[in-house]
């Protein structure tokens, strides 16, 4: 963002975030040509994303009933352990 304007973006299919044990995904951003601040994509940057999306109607996760606790608890998933120090 520059001066309140979004100058780069990325489009990622939602299916790439259905695995709760997925590692951090690094995404190349694209320059938003409609804004016109960046003209080359290589200057748009990149970001690391760790996102998990699930349908809560599919049933319990890790044997938990939704009423018993959080829908997703990072403490129960070993892949999130390195990131817990920042949470």
C-alpha cells in the first residue's frame, strides 16, 4: 500500500488453504496496473501466508466438538509450533 492505495495484489484459489498442516506459502504479488504506481511485477513484492480454511459443517476437528472448544486450535497442530512464539 502506498498513500492508502493498494498497489499490488495476488489471486490464490481457496482450495490451496484447506490443509491444516500446510507450510507457509510464499506468494509473488502482481503490480496493479490500474493504479499505475508500479509498472513491473517484480517490484510488487512477495508475502508469506499461513492460512487454514475449513467448513465447520463437516464435523469435528481433532476429535473436538465445536461446542467443546475453538474450531481450530494451533496448539494441537504441530506444523504451527514454530509460529506459536509470535501468537
